[in-house]
């Protein structure tokens, strides 16, 4: 066989192999729809695909540019059409609201923040409190906090009295002690509001460190139900995160199978528990007679997940509707995901949702403006 023919044959084989892997990437992209629809109570497969959606998305983008670079227009067309057909999960994962609407003057500012038990400021001997100072600076009208840890005695860590003193612009507050609370401390959820909190209802999970609280808040005569949620954590240990971090930095010395099997064993149980927890929250909210509903907090799951889709049913996602980019809120040990959310009923309207990259917790805070009408 002539050399030119051998080269042409080799190029054809390589192109076909690349195209085959491109087809696999496209199938994974389309599987994102099943990540929203298939409950982890049936199978965890699509939950794992959902958590890898960022990689799958950028892999498909890479193939698109590869075919453009080599002027393979038919293959370019296939990749482009696939991305367009998956427009909905793509813009949910990576919103592209480039030109934000002007915020009406009478809008509320909503803040949700997993404060990691105030871990950084509770270590400081000089009594600094950067998280609480940040909350004051945002001037948010309603603040929902998760992993809220305060002392009952005022020793070693901040007391509720200390927090109230610093957040004195909030005359109304409610804290919910989860099962993990002890004799000398409260661990759980908290809400601080400039508007009256008329009632707090705890939605109890079968979990020591996770739960939900639903506040009825009177905003100028309108009743808002504000759900502050902390869904089941993935229980990935410090050792697991170190193994993953070591793999990211030096994949030659760490086995990928060790990393994936370690994490997969912990994720499966959490996926199933969150599916039950989100149902409890939604069932309770459906029973309320209010003028509007908000769901704030740490979902511990990505925007391409069954839990996210179930929580969002009948709701709007403030960041997906008005934010830009991946909006990463969890940022520790090379795990970068958007797992904190603010959702609201469609009769309310959100503006300029954004993630503030302040380094005081393993989560970044998420804020949005919300118009509740006249």
C-alpha cells in the first residue's frame, strides 16, 4: 500500500476514534435530562452523571472547537446541534444573563450563607467576626444561615447574645437547634429579618446535622413563607478530600479508581436521603396559605440533579434567572460546585443574583434582590 494511502487510512481511523468519543460525550450531555427526572431511590447512575455535568459540558465545547479548527463542518454541525438541544441544562448550569435588569427601589435583598459553624472567627482570640461584619455590610433584609453554631454559655465560641449585638439592625430572628446541638451549644439554622417573623416551623429530617425551618414573615402586610434548608451532607471525610486533592495535583501517584470508589460509596446514601428530605419540605410548603414562597439554603446537590429539579418544581431559581457563570458556592479541597440556592414562587421576581467570594467559610454566600409587588 502506498505511503500516502497509509497516512490517509491512519488519519481516518484517528478521526473515527475521536468522533466515537465525541458521541459518548454527547450521550452523557443528553443524560443530564435524566439526572433531573430519575430518582436516586431507583438508581444513582444519573446522579453521578449530573455531578460531572461541568466536565461533560466543557468536553462537548472542546469537541466543537476541535471540529471547527479542522474544518470538519458536518461534525461541527453535529456538536453544535447537540449543544443547542441541551440548552436548558446548559443555561441552568451556566446562566448567561449578561445584561441584568434594573432593581426596583422597593425590592428586598435576600442572603443565604452556610457559615460552617463560624469556624474561622471562633478560632480567633482577638474576637474578630468577619462573617457577621459581612452580613451587616450587605444590609440584606432577610438572612438565612446554615451550620449556625452559637454557645449557650458564651464560653469558647460566640453566644446568641453576641450575634444579636452585632446584628442589631435585625430586630427579628429565629434559630432552630438540630439534633446535633448539645448541652452548651446550638447547632442548626437561623434567620435574621428586618420584618416580623410571625412563626417558625421545623421540618424534621432523620438526620442529626441537617434539617429545614420554615418562617412566616410579614413583609408590609404580605405573608412570605421562607424555607431555610440544609439537606443531607455528602459525608465526604477529610481523608477523602485529601485523596481527591492529591489526584487533581498529581494523578500519576493516586489511582482514579480509589478516588471514585471512595467518594461513590458516600454519595449514594446522601442522594437517597436528600430525595426524601426535599419531598418533606415541598409537602409542608404546599399546605401553607401565603402570598409568596422562598426556599434558601444548602441543597448539597448541583443544578443538574433530581433534588434540585424537585425543589425547583413550581419555583424560579434566582441565580439561573438573573446570574452569570457557574456561580460556584462550595469551594473547598478542589470540590467546586453550586450547591446553595435561592428559589422563589413565580409571583415574585428576582434581580441580580450573585455569589460573593468572601473566604470566611467553605461556602460562598449567595444574594439576590426580590420584588414582592406593591
